[in-house]
C-alpha cells in the first residue's frame, strides 16, 4: 500500500498532500504490462487522482480524471474513492517513442497536447460535477495545476513523478500537492513560491528515501503544520460479476442475446484490472427473462 498524508499549516493558509505511490503504480504495471512511458503517464494520473480523491468529503464519493491529448497513448483514465484507493488504464498501454534529449521518458509526447483534462466528482447528487480545461503540456502535473487555477480558482502547485527501471518495474512514484487557501497573505505566498523554486524533483526525494512527511516539511519550510489525515491507499478495482450482470441487464434484448460467441459463451473484460467474466447463453437468456418480468 502507499502512504498519503494530508497536512495543514497552523495558520490555516496552506494545505499540503504527499503520496508515496510506488506500490500503487507497481500494481498498475503488473496488471497492464505497459511500456515504460505509459507506466509513467498512467502512474502520474493515478497519483494525482488519489491525492484529489481524499479531498472528497463523503464516504461513497468518487473522483475520475480523464485525459485525452491526441497522443499515441489515447485516453488515460484514473478513478479514486475518498480514501485514495485508485484504479485506471491507458487506452493504448504499449507505446514506444524516443526519449527526450534529457534522457527522460517523453510523457508529453505519449499523451499529446491537443485535448482536454476532465475532472468528474460523483457525490451522490443526481448529476456528477464535471469540469474540464485544455491540456497545457501533457506532462500531467502542469495540467492538474491549470485545472485548479482555471476551473476552481484555487492556486495550486502539483508535482508528479514515476521512475521506471530498465526491466520496466517501478523504482519510485509519488506526488505532492500544495494549495493556497482563501485569504492567504502575501508573505505566505512568497514563502511557498521560494520553497517550490528550490524543491528537488519528487522522484529524487523519494529515491533518497524521504517520507511523505519529510517531503512536506521541505515544501513548507519555515511554516509549522499538522498532519490532519494519514491514508494507506492501494490500487483497488471494484468490478464484480454482479456489476457486469447489471450492465448487461441495461442492454436491449437483441444486443444482449447476440453477445455469446460460437461456443455459446460471452466474455466481459474489466479495463481496470483485466479481470474476465464469462456467461453462458442460458445465463443471459435467464437474465433477459427476469428483466422482462420486472418490466
């Protein structure tokens, strides 16, 4: 499991979240077996979703990030609950493109910059909240920062990073999110800006063994803070056979009964965990009869 801290400065002017997401991203890599650049892109979005998810108030609330920049990776999606547990996928998980001149993975090249970042919050209301902003860089952290600035008018600093080993396993992964709260005085803003300017990359700090609390202490240098919440989020899919059946039940009869192949079996594969659910033609016919009786 990962470790996620949510902290608040004692003068209630800055909120900080930091997540060590190595275990989360490693599980995503194990499930989806993506190329290195896709592991980095999906890992960053999962990390951002987890940190944003714990800011939801309701126990059953959920948050979805959807990124489509027109790049070869296609759509990248991550879903978090209010405890930071996440799941996600990349539409095209195997993308091979050249490294940047710096030798780093070209996440922006994989994601693309011609599209939108969608943020959807489901709080149990009749309709979920949906906000979106144009993609700035495709590096994801900058896109999250812009979303908060434009869609929620909340000054935010977001840092995300994933280091992938030569064997495609995950070395480190994590994120940092700083938000200036209403009525934050100029001197605090100046302090945060100065701290951020000298902040090492999140992956460097994690690779050196720093904990989320130590990273937050560096980001909030010169300010006292308290830890409000500690979470241990994980990569967690919520699919089930019953959920698949409920989805089938919403299909028209003709479409439902056309699902089985020549062997008489229909398969449904979960995009988030690659779990496969199989149903016989008889099971689908019984489902259709039960549905018609209820109608």
